[in-house]
C-alpha cells in the first residue's frame, strides 16, 4: 500500500487500454483514478509503470500531466496514440519497449525536459511525435 506522499502508481495488469474514455485503477490506493487523462484536472502523479498487458496508450491518455516525470512502459505495449503525453512539461524519461510498433504524431510534443528516451529499432515514429 502506498503512502499518501507516494507519487508512483502501477496500472492494474488486467487493463488493456489506457486513455481517453478508458478507465483504469491503480494498486496504490491514494491514486485510484477513474480516467487516465489529466486534461483540466490537477494530477500529482510523478511516475507510472505501464504493464505489457496495456496494448495501446490512447489519444490524450496522459496529456497535460504536468507533474509526470518518468514513464516505464513494459514489453507488450505496441501503440502510443496522438497526444498521449502531450504537455507533460516535467517529463524527463520514458522507457519504450521493444514491442512498440507506433508512436503517433504529437505523442510527446510540448515535453521540453524529455531527454532520456530510446526508440527501439522497427518502431514507426510519425512526424512531430516529439
């Protein structure tokens, strides 16, 4: 069980899609969230680990999560849709798995601090994804 000051959440391994109109819950009680999107809401989550059971991170999934600093995406996830992490102003690192097939345009735009990201060979990166 996470402490109230814990800013890390884990996505339930039964979840297969995260994002706009796709609810998920975390195992960390303080961060039980109905929708992943941060759009228009305060969201203090600093890091998140997304299990491989999540095949798609949908459009606007974590858009404007200004407190988000790091993201680890486990092997199994294949698609990051448009604007999924757009506007994550403090995002510094993203671990992208070998299973990734597509990073859509705008996925990581407006993430000025993002420096630590490696794109696996064979991943299609659309124009303006970063």
